C-alpha cells in the first residue's frame, strides 16, 4: 500500500468569522485550522490578513468547495492558478476538495452533487484530479460528499470508487464520517461497511460535523453538534485507521469557541482511547 506521507496534525477546527480574532491572536486552543479556500483567494482584505496572522500560530489546510472535479466543463485554470498562489503564500499542510460536480455549461449551482459510480466516471475524475494536482504542484485529498440521490447505472460502491480514484490519480482521501452516516441513512446502506472498506493507507484527514433530521432523510447542514450515531461511527473509524488528523466543521448557529473546543476534545478522547 502507498503511504500518503501527510502529517498527523492532531485535532483541528474549521475557521469561521466569529473566531477570526482568536485565531489571528493564537488564542484558539486547537492543533490546526482548516479554511474554505474560496473565502481567502483574494489578494487583500481582512480574511487574507487574518489567515496570514493565524498561519504564524497554526498549521493550515485549504479546503475547496468549487473545483467541480466531476463536471464535464473544463477545469477552471484561472481558479487553479489563484488557488496555487494562495497555497504558495500560506504553505498549507495539504489542499482538499470534493468528489462531486457543481457546474454545467459554465453555470455553477453552488451545491455538491454526487457522481454515478461507473468506470467511465472514475476515469474522467481521475484525469481531472491528476491535472489539478499538477497545476497546484502538490497532492490533494478528495472528500466523499453527503448524497440524496443514487444512479441506476452505478456498478460499484462509493468506497470502492474512492479507493480506485486514489490509486488512479495518486491522491489522498478526506473521509467525512458525518457524510458517510448521512448518505448511508438516506440510501439504506451500511455505514460501518463503508468505513471497513476504505483503504486506510490513502486517508489523510477525517471530518466530523452535525446534520439535520428531516424525517424521511438526513441533511448535511453543519449547524448542530455531532450526533451520537456519528460519534459511534467516528470511534469505529479511528479504531480502524489509527491516528489521522481530525477536523470539526461548524458553518451555522456557531457557538462560542470554547464550546467547539470542548466538542473537539471528545473526538480527541475517543481517538486516544
């Protein structure tokens, strides 16, 4: 098996505006920070200033939401050039984005739509990941998304697709445990089987987050604390994978920093146990 050679950063938090001041001052009691790449891909302004200052205190990871690796539109080379410029300045531990498509015909839907799990889609995405990595000058981690539809033409499981993509493109995987749980519940699948089937040697980072229960389906909203079923799945994940950088995401109804750090400490306790 191939080693990713990415560092274990410990336990980190997604940096959001309510906590900019604490991060810039080095007062957030976390091991590292993940930022949404697109929010900082401008030359000036307060977000870029905050990121520069935070980077003096913490390792940083760039996490993108609009590369649209599964789209049939050409990769946005202007976007990739701007992302590389940001990475060259900030020197992130790694760059990540999602296994999805979000654009068509030059129009962006601002959502993360899943792909049909076919050999054709696999070859298509692998070529695009290779091109993106070449333009960025570094290996990427690719994240599984929460899904609300499946495709009749799919011929493999999602974890099989991810494993094959990692081998074909020589990339890493960002395993979002909450997304695994949400998709499994929505489609009547076995979340534990997903975790058991993913290639540990390719996983460089974990995400945990909260979701909303809409009755007939779960929605990945990142506006709640991590649920007990996701905590149990996270425990199974770290038992299988060992020490992997873990990141807590929260994008709405953001509580005080101390509350998020306390939630992150639960992940640390489970991992260390």
